[in-house]
C-alpha cells in the first residue's frame, strides 16, 4: 500500500504563482486518485510489495499492465514534482549545477528557452524534464504518464504540463506557466 505523501509545503505557500485552489485539485484529487487507484490495482498481485520505481520498470511497455504503469508513474512523477517546487524558488541554480548548465547550454537563459520549448511543444498532456546522465544534462519531454524512471534515468527537475497543473491559474497559457515555474518555484538540487 502506498501512502498519499504530505506536500512538502503549505497549500497556499506557492501563491500567487500556484494557487491553493490548483493544489486542492492537483494534490487533493488528481495525485490522491493515482495513489488510491494504484493500491486497488496492485492488491493481491506480484506488484504489491514492490517500490514505485520497481513497479514502473516492470510494467513499462507491457500492454497488459498499462493501467498499473500509468498510476504508478503518475504517483512517482507527482511526488517528484512536489519535491522540486518551493516558495522562494526559481532562478539560476548556484554552484556546480549552475556552472554545468551554463557550460552545456551556453547560458542559463538559453537553458530556459530550450526547457520551455520542450514543455510547450509536448502535444497534449505530459511532462518536461532535466535528466542528469552523469557526463551530460539532457532536456526531454514525455507524454501522459511516461517517466524517465521507466528507463532507469535520473531526473533532477520536472514540470507537469497536464492542463490540470495550470489551467486554474494560467488558463491556456502553458508557456507563461512554465516561465513562472522557472522564475518563481523551481527548486534545484544543491551540488
Ligand atoms: Mn499532474
């Protein structure tokens, strides 16, 4: 059984960039439903006592386990998303990570353009990610529930671009949501 994990911040802490109303639905309804549906689907199966990561990797690209994959991946993706949101977040990461971004993308501003392009060009629902491949950072987008975790990759940043993530605050303006996320909310790892 997986728990609905508590948010690492108060539901109104990200205002005005992400409203309490958005989190009431996004955390309180969407994320909670993924966790509860997953628990229902895995009860009494071979997946019952595995970690989310193990379930995701074992059900990836297996049509008979599509529903389990979708709900496990969305549970993981949302827990990771909550962990990269912070009041007072946003802006260029410091230290080694900031230096890696500048070196690889030319500048933090160029990195932001590429990340926004990935997020905005994801047709329909999905996610944009920064993956740390060790020698190289990579910006990718994934559709629906798909997650880099399925392929054993290590994400260090993500933004949810399902409409439920931004519609109450930004309506159809996904690009504005992603810009605001990078400027005001994104919490980078310290390295
Ligand atoms: Mn979501």
